[in-house]
C-alpha cells in the first residue's frame, strides 16, 4: 500500500531524498556534540585546560549551527515532498473520477468522494511533511546512539535490553487497537460532509418548510458521532506518550543508580556518565519519535486504503472496442434493447425496446412518470451500457465509437439544469470554447435567451452565481438549451428541459430548432403532449416498454394510454 502511495510522488521524490539526507546529516552532527561534551568535561575541565575547553566549545558550536541549517533544510524539503504528494494524489483521484461512468459514481456517496479528495489526502500529506523527520531521524539516532552508548560503557548499556522490548510491546498494543478506530473516524467525516452538502444544496427548501431545527438535530447526531469516534481514536493514541515517558524515566533512574555505583567503584568517570545520559535521552527520544511515526502511518494507511478504492475502481465503460470513427449523420436505432442499472437486479428497467430515428427527424418521447424515459436517452451517449441488444448511431453500435467523439456529437440538456460559477458567456461557451460571438448570439436567438439578456445587469457578462441562483428556472433552462445548441451536435436531446418555460416561448424554441437546424436529429422528452405533438413521430413508453410509436393524430385515434394523458392535460388546461 505504502509503495503504491509513494509512487505518486513523481517529480517531488528529489525533495524527499534531500529531506532524508539533511535529516541524516543533522543527526550525525547532533550525535557528535555529546562526545565533544564528554571530552570537554573529562579532559578540559578536569585538567583545567582552558584552551582545550575553547576548542571543544567552538567545535560544539559549529556542529550545532550545521545541525540547525540542515534541520531548516529538511523541514522545507519535507514540506515540498508532502504537499507535492498530496497534489498528485488529488490529481490522480480527480482524473479517475472524470473517467467514471454513472454506475461507478453510484458506488460512492458524493460526500465520501469529497472527503477522500480532501481530508484523506491531507492526512497523508501531513504525515509525510511532519513524519519524514522522525521517520528518518529516529532509526539513525537509535542505531548510532546505541552504538556509542555501548562503546562508552557496555555494562550500563545492557539496561536498554530491558527497556526496548517493553516499549515495543506497548506500541504494538496501541497500534492494533487504534487502527480500526481511524477508519471509523473517516467514515464519520463522510457522514458530516453528507449532511452539510444536503442542507446547503436544499437550503431554500429547508427554509420554506421551516425545518432548520430538524436539520440542526440531524447535523448534531453525525457531529456527535464524529466527536465520539475522534475521541476514542485520539485518546487511545494519546496513551503512546505517557507510556513512552514512563519507560524513559524508569530507564534514566536505573542508569543513574547503576552509573553512580560505577563512579564510586572507579569504573566510570562523571563525564562519561553525563555523555552516556545524553545518548540515553537521544535513544529514548528516537524511540518516541518512531512510535509517533507508527501512529501517523496507521492513520495514513486508513486514509490510503480509502483513496486507493477510488483509484482502483474498475471503470465499467471503456473504449476497448472503439474504432477510429465518428458520428456523421445522427441516425439512431434501438435494436431489442434490455437494460437494468445493476446486474443483480431482478427486473429490467427497459425491456425489448426497438425503434428507428432517421437523421434530422424530430422525435418526441412521452409517458407517465417512472416509465424510463430518461433512462432510455442516457443509453444514446453511452452513459450506461445495455445488457442485451444494441444502441446504434448511423448503423454502428455505440460501443464502437470513442466515447469522447460520441458524446461530443450528442448534446443532452438534462432534467436538472446545471450552470457553473462565472459569467453567462462563460456558461454558454462551456459547450464550445472557440465559438464566435455571432454563433453565441445565434444560439441564444434559437433558445430565446435573447429575450431576457437585455434585462440582466451586465448582459452576457452577468455573473451567474453558484448554480445560477440569480435567474429563474425558465431562464436557466433556455441558457442550457443555448449551450447545447452551440456545440452544433448531430443529435440534440432535450430531457423535459422546457418544463419551466411558458408554452408560447416553448413553441418559438421548437419552431426555431426546426427551421434553423433541420439536419440535427432532435429528441424531446416531455410531460406535456403540446411539447411533442408536432414531432415527426412520438414514442409512447409504458413501464419500460414501448406501447406504440406514431404521430400525434394516430396515437390520439386509437392508443388508450395516449388518450388518457391527452384528456387529463386537456382537463387541466380547461381548469
């Protein structure tokens, strides 16, 4: 896992190696200082050699300055490596998300994906930035200081043989207990993000229904759960420090006891004991650093596994069978298509659907709510793959088209209209960045956007705000239609995208599409019969199957379902 994780460091590896070099060099200089101090006491102080004391003092100062410079360098390089790794991981996750199909996205909650892109990556980059120093310094200091301590006095250093196994045992127990708690804590973060996202997205509904207190209670539950999970994880990991300190101070007391006896017996000098204690402190501090590294790694591994779940998600829609072809005309055929969202589902959403649309035709799709109208059109740009049968464009199954070319040739205006932060012009050109001003104006005329642009504060440069909150639903729908037209696609699909537009404006849009874009295949999904009655043919869906295909007149003459829809809407209009 860690090997795969650090493979994303790419060009930032050099900073990681520089940081490790600085840390190792800094450790060496710090290890030299106690040796110099021991010589200063045992030779310079004991013999009252002032010049010797000055020489050793200057040497200690030089070592300290070099260690300071190297420490600053290691901190900078470690930060660059950590932040670089975080940036590369976020980039890898985000790029993988762009390749996800709708089915892949359905495997994760949106809030969980946000957490995996932010909080989980932050855990890892912070572990690298702050953990690289103890990770490199700890083993170097441990091995070097232990070797020097044994060289000073082997009998006294045997105390470590008791302390080290005790420290290792305590650390192992803490890590085993805390690791699953970190995973639960990140899952709790997902839940908090989900509630916040839902509340902010639907804030107008919340306020309209005066459900602020209810939403606050929902948030309080998940927030309390996060607090409790965090407390359990951090309270257990916090035991690491007192456990280490208990062993450390016990070791120092034992060393003072045995060292004092050795000095009394003449087997050890005071300077040696002073230097020995300095190395003991370095050894124990290095053990504490190593234990903290293990705890950081434990949390990072929990986050890393969540990140790798996103990166390792198998993409179910690929270009493996694609050929070097593109859509030319926009002729569409459904050949005995069967579809369900999940393979394990018992029932099909679409069952044995077959029809043919000639290039340039206008086709209406109508049916009662839940009749799978939106599902049907999502198969055309291959947002999902069929289980049986084939969806063909220009006589070629859609799986043989490169998805980029296929979707570029099809423009879909979905039921839920989406505008992005930026100006109106930015949103329009989101469909085609290189569109000229005249092409933008022409698309706006067809979609009747030009009717209200003059009333906007800054015309085409008016900021839309997040999601287009400063314009009406009907205006938002017309902008989305203009954006789709600006792509100049071979196939234009309007998925109930004029539901918030008045009938007169809808008729203008329909007429303009027929007159100015005669070669474009147009598929219109609608709830109102008036939206599709002028179509070349109307596909009537009923519970995932085709009830009948025909013109408005033929369906109205002998199709009972169509007659019922027509009569109900006629009565509603009269009321």
